[in-house]
C-alpha cells in the first residue's frame, strides 16, 4: 500500500514539475541564446517585431522532417502572411543541421541549440514542438507533434487572418 502511494506521489511530482516548466498560449516566449549555422550567437528576442513560427526539431526525427517538408512546400504562404519560420535544431552536433540545410536548401532560418536550453526555457520534452508568436513575443499557439501542414495552417488561421492567401 505504502509503496504504491509513494510511486504515485513521485509520478505526480514529476508530472507537476514538467508541466510547471512548460510555456503556453498567452505567455511571453522566454528568451535564450541560440546559434545560427555560421556559429553566430542570437537571442530569441532578436526576432521580435514580426510573427514567428518557431519549430524545435532534429534531423533524426521523422515527424520533424515531415514538418520541414511541409514548410518548404508551403513557404510562399508564410511569406504572404508575413510569418517568419525559425527552425531550431536540437541535434547533438551543429554539423547535423548544417549538412541537412546544405542538402535541402531550406528557405527559412535554421538555428541550433542544446536541447537542455529548450527544455529549461520553453519546457520542451518532445519534438517537434511549434510555437506561433506575435510581434510582441506573445505565444498565440503551441503545437506538439506534427500531423500535417493543413493542421498547422488551420491553427495559424485561427490566430491570424490569412483568408486572402
């Protein structure tokens, strides 16, 4: 009896701790340092003043690669809607997103960071995770996982008027 209660208590504490870290809709996206593929340091706040779709991903993640493909195929929609795509790789080595970007020639911004930073600052425990952020840095929506591009665009259209696109 006591062992079962203890296990449940530990699980509750872990789940509560993880949910306490997570950022969500209506909150200001926490700032932290990232690196571009040339090795330059940037801050998340450097992208303020515009709508941004942040996508935390890795080159070894199948759903992440599907999302990248969806963004590339529909890139004109993002440009027309004035939404900047910022793909933040959490690969172990920066060489992985560099090689991927060289091969795929992604038309949007690709950055790299340590996965611990996205966990510490944004509460990310699974990828891909996407955030649509307004020009003031406020999170309009958060999506964990990737089904298809239509779902992402639908969520965007619930927050931004993209009906003319």
